[in-house]
C-alpha cells in the first residue's frame, strides 16, 4: 500500500495550490474554520510571497522608542535581511537608515566590533572611513570620504537610504516600503483599547532573544494569538493563574485583535494582603491591581493585543510583555521578548527581586511555548502532510489571521 503523497511544497504549481487552499479556508465561517495547508508553513515560494507582499510593505513593530532615548542614540537591527540602524536626531526625531555603506557596501556598524545600542555623532564606516551625517534633514548624507578628490565623485548625492519610521504607543514601527501610508488610521481602534495604560511612558526592563527557531513564523504568531494552549503547554505555570478557558476573545477584523483573560479566583486570593506570594500573582505589593482591560471595566487580568504580522502585547496590571517575531527563512524565525513596567515601578521596594522572578518566568514560559512551536512544525513537515485541523472558538484570532493573509497574498 502506498501512502497518499501531496505535491511537494516547492514543485511548480504547488504555490497556486497552497494559495487556492488559503482562499478556501479564509472564506469559511469560524464555526467551520480550518487550519492552513501545511505547505503554507514549509514552502519557500510561499515564504517569498510573504516577504514581498507582507513584510516588505507592512508596518512592523521593531523596538521601543526608549531604546533610542536621546539625540545621538542608535539601535542596530536587521529586518528580513535588511541591515538597519535607528537613530535619533537633535530634534528628537527617529530615522531608520540602511547600514550598507555606499562605497563598497560594508556594514557600517558591524556586530563584530560595535554594540547593538549606543551613541554616535556621525556614522563612520570602519572599512575606508566614509562618514555619514545623523542630523535632521541631512540624516544619511555623506559628510566625508577620504582620498576621493582625484576621481569624478559626487558626494552631495551620496546618502544612506532611509525607511519610514513612526512611534506608536512608545513602539517603533518601521516600513521597508519607502512609499508606505502612515500606520495610524488602521490602528485607531486598538489605540482606543490601549488608551489609559499610558504605554508610551512604560520602560523596558528586560529583553531576551531566541534566534533561528526551527519553525515557520506563522506557527509562532498563531501560538501567541490564542490562550487555549494555557491548559496544555502552560498547565503548571500560566493556567492556574490565567485559565485559558476564561478568555474573552473580541470580534475584531483587519490587522489587529484583542482578548482578555481574568485572573483565576485562586490567583486573586493569593495576592490578597495576607496571602502568600505566588507566581504570576496580580501585583507586586499584595494589593489588588488596577483594572487593566478595556474601558476600565474588566477585573484584573491579562489583556492581549496583537497586530499582524509579527507583534503581540500582553498587559497585566503591573507589567507588560511584548513579543516580536521575525522570519529568517521559510522554516526559521527569531523571537524577541521585552518586558516593560510603568515608569515608577523600578523605584518601588523589592523591584530587583521582582525582576529576577519575572525574568525566570518569561524564560520558562517561552521554553514551554518553544516545545509546542517546534512540535507543530515537525507535524507540518511530516509526510504525508496532515490536513483538516479545526479551530476552537478561542482560536478566533487565527481565523482572522487567515483573512489577513488572504487579503495580502492572493
Ligand atoms: S565600504 Fe564603507 S568606506 Fe569603503
Ligand atoms: Fe504560550
């Protein structure tokens, strides 16, 4: 008996079959929602289409503005293989410049010899010392190129390309498309949800990176877009505190989604003034934390806000975690997780111990998630490929994600 084999993901015609399947599942109502075909998570052609039509055109959340705090500050980052540096000019404006020198294309801030963050007056390429300006309207312009007088060279037109960059709720959004429309209108509704948290003033206290995780980026995004898996993946960590089944998923559409999980009664009791401290308790000082959901009406809990294609934010009363996923190939991606706290939090007693515990929790929970993320990718790559996976109502954001993908990719 021979096993049924589907067209391998990279054969001619395979991409159109995958896109046809995307079209079909994206048209299903949630009640009959199905998973994407496995080739959507393994095919190099699909990945190329995603990088061109999504990552090359969409506003991507890449950093926090306070990571580039002052005039002269810089932050190096690579987005889909594009080497970039975010700088802040003397007016306080951010710029996203290419790090590719216009002489012979050296990385002007090579990771081998320069820190990821720091402060600079000008950018000097370490290869032949061409120097670029970082101030205001002249940002990226060549300031000097030694020994170039004896050749015909127009240094006035030599400039590092810049990409559009915006700050939204303290997050740095970047677009690889130089003609991108501003991101604000499509995020307006999410602004209303987040209003009141004052996230633009929150401070980052911890960032951790996981590189080249062996899974397609969408596996990670989907994992981060539902709390259904608390009962399995995080059975001993998150589930007792934030039971996945109590999650209220909002009926969103388009690029962003929200959901809210209240703390369990046990977690709230454990955080009462005489209660024992417990992992993930609602707040640090043993008092009931502020309501942190929508409109100030929710009990203490965790608000999740996601923006496709690569950002999820989880806000609890005394901290927030945001995750940035970035594909590095058809079946690999990077994950960067940052913990933020309200501006006064670092001055509260016992903050250092709180931070140590928080750091341990983030690592533990991410390691739990990685078991699922790697395991799902192994399942998707199995032969014959699986098919017909179904969604629970708690997986509405994944169903919405399919519509987002269909709109961009078809
Ligand atoms: S490559 Fe940068 S100065 Fe030569
Ligand atoms: Fe998780």
